[in-house]
C-alpha cells in the first residue's frame, strides 16, 4: 500500500468513513443516513461509529494516507485552516478539545493502523499525556503537527496528543494494548474495560446526539 492513494472498499477504510461506509450502515440502518459533519477539499469530519463520549469525532483524509505525518506535504495547510475554524465551535458545544492519533510502523508485527485519522475528543489533553507517560512512554514536545512528518518518514510508530496549545509525540516501539488511545480515554471517562473497544459496545445514542449537536457546523464554519 502506498503512502497515499484513492481509497477502495476495505474494512479499514470503510470503518473510517472513506468508502461506502458499510460498517456504519450495517449498524445504523439509515438512522442517521450518514455520519459526515462537514467536508473540505481533501478532508472529512465524521462522527466515530461508537463514540466514547458526545463530541467524539474523526478527521480523515479523503485519500488514503498511512498517518497525518504522511499527509503533511499535501494537506498541512488544509488541516491547519480547518482546525482553526473548528476549535472554537467545538469548545463552545463540548467544553474542550483534544486531538490524538496512533500511527503504527509498517514493520511492527501487530501494526493495524493503516489509515490516517485523528480523534477529536472533549477531554483534557494534558491528562491523556499523563496517562501515556504513566504507561512508560516518553514525550517529545513538537512545535506543530507538521513535525510528525519526520516520524512518518522514518517509519516510526507514534502516539500524538495535542490540546491546542501544546503538541506531544511519543515514539511507540512496542504495542501496549490494542486500541491503546481509546483505552486511555475510556479510563479517563470511567468506561469499564473493554467497553471502550468500538467493536464490543456501540453507543448509538452518543453517535446520534453528536450528529444533532454538530448539524449546523457545515453551514456555520464553511465559506
């Protein structure tokens, strides 16, 4: 698989909302008919198929990239512009906004993240950082998300966390547990293990509530 390509119908792409979204459609059966909050050239903002909390969104590229570190040369400006427009609206509705990403190395035997996506969550980014540090990973402060490009270029697995004011990256040379970042946020939200796993518990009410609360964003935020 190349670093970026048009996405076909695969389980990974589909669950992230790139293709015909068969996973979403099989769960929600038209109620709602889709989960797209807004689209700009190159990016879609969608609701997670099983949100951990109201406001759990995914930012995904329309083309298939391995990570946000890989899309920097093509879409950094688009990402920065959208996040700037989005942040205040998000905070007004949900209270705060953290951004997290897991990028797997293609050389890791258990690598499973083969598609770029950011989780946007109304939780404390600094608390996420503390949980990751407590799990034995060391943070490196970066200036902007664009600095992720050097980790992607080196084929390094990483966890990325930002609260809007600071950006931290953790080199992840070992797998702690599957869906690690979801498990961290689940712990913060007192979600019992393993109910943070989207395939174990599907929170339909939170998905529909998030769609309702963001229904006007495309009109309000886009020119």
